[in-house]
C-alpha cells in the first residue's frame, strides 16, 4: 500500500498553470494563417492555452496553494486601496467646497 502512494507521488504529470487541472490536450496555434511549429496545449476546464507545467502531485498542490495565497494578498491590497480612496473622497469634496466659497 505504501509503495503505491510513493509511486504516485513520484509520477510526473502535466497540469494547467491557470487552474491546476490535469485535463490538458494538445492544440494548434494559428497566427496570421500560419501554423505554429511548436506544441501548444489547451486546458479543457478553463480554456487556457500555452505550455503546461509538469510536476508531482505534491508540486501541483503546493503551486496552487501559493497561487491562492497570492490572490488573497492581491485582494487584500485592493480592498485597502478602495478603503483609502473612499476615505479621501469626503476630504476632497470638503476642500473643493471650501475653495468655491
């Protein structure tokens, strides 16, 4: 039982860097009526196109966790920025009204 788990961990697989899906299929890139001479892949789940990443199950999970954390930090920064903007608006209006008088 343990040998199967270790074997599964070591097995490399391709996955989508956008959503983490392993449902990746080869596709053709057509640019200005010319077929590209390199292999492209498309994610079945999110339609992302490009070169997939390759790694073990552990790597895929770590990659996706890092991506979630990054999104969380970006969202938090955006919320702080929006809060700061909403705090500035009343001050700017007060300054404009004082200037008009």
